[in-house]
C-alpha cells in the first residue's frame, strides 16, 4: 500500500462519517524504519510523523528537520520522565501523558521554556496490566489535574487490546474526551483507522501500511 492510498482511504472515511475534508491528521509511524523509507515519504510532501522512542527520534529527525521544513513530529510511545526534556525540545506533540509524575515534569519544563508541545492523555481503555495509560475511572480527575497545571491537553489517546473490538474502545475514548471538553482523539492504526474516523478520530497512526514491514535494527 502507498501513502496516496492511505490518504484516499482517510478521505473516503471522512466523507462517510460526515466529517470535514482534512479534519483527520495522518501520523506516519516511522519507528524502526530505515531513513531512506522515511525520506521517500518526506519527498512526497508528507510532514506528520510518529516515533515511539525519544532516543530513536533524536537520532533520526534533527537531520531531516534541516533538510525539510514544517516537520510535525509526534511522540506516540511511552515517555520516561528523564527523557521529557529531550522530548519537549524535539517533538510537536506527545501522545503518552499517562501518570502524575510525568505531567508534573512536563508542567515544570513548560514553565521553564515558556512553551510546550501539544499533549494527549493516554487512556488504558482495556485496563490491561502490561499497557501504559490512565484507567478510564481515573481519567477525569487526571485530566483536571493536568489542566490545573496549565498543560495544553489537546485530547486523548488509546491503543485497544488486540483481541477485542476496537470500535468499543474508540467509543469509550470519545465519550471521556467529550465530557472533559477535549476535541483531540488519537486512535486508530493500520487495521482499524476507518472505524476510528467514524467514531471521531482526529489523529490516526499508520506505519507499516505506508512504509512496509518494520526493519529490526541491527545490534
């Protein structure tokens, strides 16, 4: 599949859901992809990318940012507090705000720098022990705490359990966002982004369908 095919499917899904054209942002997930594949997508004019790890992003993107203007880099993986400074300096958005300690660190950095990336609270909609994210029952209080810290919370993010119907989790995320006055919904990946768009996704995260299968880094 190609970038153009994914963009066409997003446009079709927007229209089917009665959404405005261009209301859904495609985050091309470039984690563990060789630079030549990333450069090929950049050359086609796409500018919104997602990385899972700060360290990988820091090794890959500064060079591309010198070469290509207007890159919109999103951190979509877990963020350790000791990597928070590096993340806020490099990224335009962070989708994995998932605990009070990280929120407090980001608030301190935002005050210190006078600016902050757009932030999304990660909600563990499946309540999976091995997965990061605020539990749905705790989401309202956590979002309120983030707002009190003047953090620019744009919306919510989730990664549904693989074995469950994704639409149920997308609907739950949309409900939590709505009652907290948040409009951003980072949800939907290669296999289910059309469902996510139907349920209000503003950001979909698509990797292998654009770039091809991931390449494991050599040790």
